[in-house]
């Protein structure tokens, strides 16, 4: 089955925001939003433009990935459920190892919650979407676990109805984009009000974040309807094709820089943001160069190898003529 470019592009886009948040959580930057305008601008950018916005997108895409994996495995006549369980167990092992370096990582939660997708394997797409909306609504009040599972179901249902195909559901995407755009500012105000009055950070961030997450996704899907725009977004797509490799590499770089330069608890937001931009540009370039020679990232290859228990029919290295 041919790759769906919009999913890769969205996954690469999600990696952008996740890096900023992970750097903030791991390095604990020093900020003075009262005295320094740059700190105030960047802090608000993190709080209202990134935090709790990008993990939602990543979770949504995990559900879409479940659909594509199962469909591909079934199309090859393989035992899709068994392969998916093996895939999740490998992801769980990777997540446990990754947790040693980044305690706030998500792979463990994704692996565990991924098993809860299995009961919905044969469910009608609209039931999936309805269940996803209910779980997401509960997640606003009950926390990120429910929110993540709700996004899994929504992503699964969205892939089932073909939402990620170029040009699909253009009218619906435009309507969702407009509605979410109109809700961004009032929900951001509500986020601040809820935070100030209750102190419930996750609830406040979910209220403020969901409209912006929807706006991000719908905007990119609409842009991906144009072949020329998809080509221009190719570097993001390449990052997304190597999402696991890039995600783990981000942690390795953050930990290394922190150890070498003593950044934890001392770095400021401007330097942290600049370092994130440089790292993302490097990953986009390296992903593009890597995929000229190979069909997938190194971690993706090992994950695939462990899932199938044998070398995949899909070659790891591209033929010399194709690479050239």
C-alpha cells in the first residue's frame, strides 16, 4: 500500500512542537516573564501555541497508524492482530528504556493504550468517531490518559473514512478549520481563567489546546490537497517517516547537550528555542539525506524486524539507481 503523504507530514509537524515541550520539561529553563520581554513572548508561545497541542496530534496519528498497519497486514494475508501485539510489546520495551532518560515520555502510554484499540478493530467508522469524541470530552476533565485514548479512536476512525487522502472531505475540513479558528482565542482566555481559578493545568490546557490542534490538522490536510504544496512540505514528511528515530534522537541530543554544557536549570528560553530550531533543521536535512539511500529510519527498521520476526519483504537499502 502506498504511503499517505499527509500522515507523514502531520507526524513531522507534530515532532516540531514535541521537541520544544520535551526540551522545556527536561532542561527546566530559567525564565523571567516580568522583566524580559523575550521570555514573556516565548513563554506565552509555549503555553498557548505548543503545550498540549502537539501530543494530541501525535496521538491522533497513532490511531491512524493502527488502521494502516492492520489493513496492510490483512492485505498480505498475515495475522494482523498477532503482529500488532508484537509491535506494541516492542514499543513498550523501547518506551521503558527511553523513560530512563526522559521520565515524561509517551511511548509507554502509547503501547499500553494501544491494546485498547483491539476491541474496536471491526467497529464501524462512525462508531469509532463517536467513541473518540466521548473519550476526548472525558479527557478534558479526567486527564491525558483519556484524552490520548480518545485521539487514538478518532485517528482510527478518520483513517477508516479516508480523511487523509488528498482532496478528501474538503468542505468538512474547511468548516472545521473555520470553527476551530474562531474558537482559538476564546478558548485560550478560558484556559487562563480555569487555570487561575482552579489550578487544574491539564484541564485548562486541554480546553485551550483542542481548537488549535484541530486548526493545525485541518490546515495541513487542506494544504496537502495540492501536489506542489506536498512537495514543498517534503522535509516534514521525511521527518515523519522517521518519527521514532527522530523522537529518540531528540532525547539523545538533549541529554548530551545538558551533560556537556550544564544546561539543566540554567538555560534561558531564547537559547533553548534557538537550539530547538537548529536541531529540527538538522533532523529535516538528515532525514531527507537518509531516505535517499534507505527506505525507512534505522529504529523503524529494527521495529519492523522485531514485529515480523524476519527480514521484511520491503528492502532497507534502496537500489543504487533509485538512490541516485
